[in-house]
C-alpha cells in the first residue's frame, strides 16, 4: 500500500462511518455513504492463513495485507446498493409488518430490522399505513 493510498484511507475514515456505525436520517434518505469493507478480510482487518510444515497443520491470524489491518478500502459506497421507490405495507395493531420486497416479517420497533424508512435486511423503502 502506497503512502498516498494510506492517506486517502485515513481521510475517508475521518469523514465516513463504517457500515456498523452508520446513522440513518432523513437528510441521507436512510441510505448513508459508508466505508467499503475490504474484500480480503471482509472488514475484520485480519486474515486466517493455513500453514503446513514439518510440525503439522497450523493456523495463523495475521493483519490483512490488502487493507493494512483497517478493514476498509478507503472507498465509500451507499449502505444499500440499489435505490428503490417506497412500497406500501400495513402495520398490524402490534406494530408488525411484512416487507413487500422480501416478505420478511418484523416489528417496527426493532432497530436491527427497521431504520424508520427502510427495511435493513433488503433496503426496501416502505410507506407504512395503519390497518
């Protein structure tokens, strides 16, 4: 990794969040720009290596050589890759809905499933109507 790549990656890390730290707001249409995870380590910053030598098999967990252990490439991408129009869905009296795109049923109060505008599993924008 060159010095320029390292500087660009550091600047991006200051300006953009990791996927796990993303904040969903009306200003970013509940689809914020996030740092792209490293493909080599899938964002962990480490890679597992299988070593076979005279002593047998061993495994070693080393710093990722692709990202230098940061877990990110320095590039940014939208949290949800495709931009969709909002689809209607009805909430039941307990606040549960079925996503019109992926048919996953979830509670609107579940912050791990719902951003307030998008379903976190598939990224579909949903317009909620009371049933």
